[in-house]
C-alpha cells in the first residue's frame, strides 16, 4: 500500500507571514529563540529562510552556505501527519533538522533508530531566566551582579533609562560601532559573526514597528552607554536579540540587563537571553546570572533513503 505524505510548499519568509506564523509560535509554549519572528526576519539574509505552514505547524528551512538545507519545526510533539517522512523524501541524500530539543531528539531516536544521528549543540543552548530574578537581583547567587549594579548607581546616580525608539537608532549605531571595533580588536577571528550581526540589527531597525520590537537604552551625562532590544518568542517569554554596552564603563551591561527586566511589557515572566556561541567569557557571564533553565538543542541527521 502506498502511503500519501503531505505536500510541502515553501516560500520566502517575509513580513506578510508574521500573523500566520505568530498565531502558532506565540501560543506554542516553545521558548526556543529560533522561533522569534524578529530573529527569523533579521537573519533571513544569511540563511535564505523559507517557510511552510501545515496543519497548525510551522516548518522553516535554512539554506546553509546556499547549499545545505536544514529544517526546524515549531511543534510541541513530533507531528503524526507524515511530515517527517515528507521531509525525508524531499531530502533523500539525508535530512537535517536543527534546533531540536531533547524531548524531540529522544522520540526521533526511538522511532527511527539507527537511521537517526543526534548531535548535541551545547554552544547553542538558550539561557532562560525568571524576569523577577533579573529585575530584583536578590539572594546570595546574584550578590556579585547586585554589587556591579550598586557600584554603577553610586558612580552614575543621574543615569537615565529611555525606551528605544527610532529617533535613537543613530546613537545605537555609534555605540555598536564602538563595541564592534573593540571586540574585533580583541578577537579578530570573530569578525564575520560581528558583521553578520550588524546586518541583522540594521534589518530589524528598518522594520522596527512592524516587528513589534521593544528596547531600552541607558544614558549617562547625555550619552548612550548601553542599549538592548528584543520581542516575544511566546506569550510569556521575551527574547533578548541584542545587547550592547560601552565596555569601558563598569556595570554598563549589568544595568541595561536589569533595567530591561524592570521596564519591558508586563506579560513576560521569562527572559530568553539566547546562546553563548561557545565563547568562554560569554558562557561564564550567562551562567553567573543562574538561569532558570538551559534549553538544550541538537542537530538531527537522517540517513539517505
């Protein structure tokens, strides 16, 4: 008997997909930063992102280096509608699924056995925090962060938090350029990633209001010394897409982190501060805030059909 699989029709991801995609992703409970629509749009220049909607599930396709396609799927459980089989038939040389959480990985391994290879991606784990902990910085575990904030407040008692709006983007650009120059000087091998992130920031700035972004900035003596922005990945989780600060000012990163938690829209209980990319200093910093959860990811590859 011939099994009929669903027909998958992908098209380039655009702003016109926002409502259809977010109707599913915001309610999914999946706090994976890859499902943040602003991230999807902001990085689409790099991955030639396309999308397919099927029976209440969203399937995204990335094209790595314009050659190797990879898919990620917004669904709390593995769809039973033949989707995986349809994707395998499409990619007969070997299907690749990315950003796969452990529960999916285990189920796929159980279902497909040796046809599936699971590769954990520690460098891509999302760090998810309780908003109130980043806001209040209470307890022994966050004493060091509290001390950094208190030192900043004592040295800059007149600092100002301003919600990020398009009239501040030029000042963001100046600060981001300063940050890029400093980081590139210290880590020249990091240059391509920095330049790609710069393009992502500009893409989001151009579509700020359409993407429902929220951001904040810190001013000291009339000068912007930090900014951050993001948007919802689920109804209760805010995803921090970008955070930049003047590295010469002690506590600048700590204060923008805390002030964003204080001022962002009230519906958010959790804050996803995304991955550490395997950078030792960034990993140490994110762990030092004691995340409520580390959202683990895997790459799943299937054998040829």
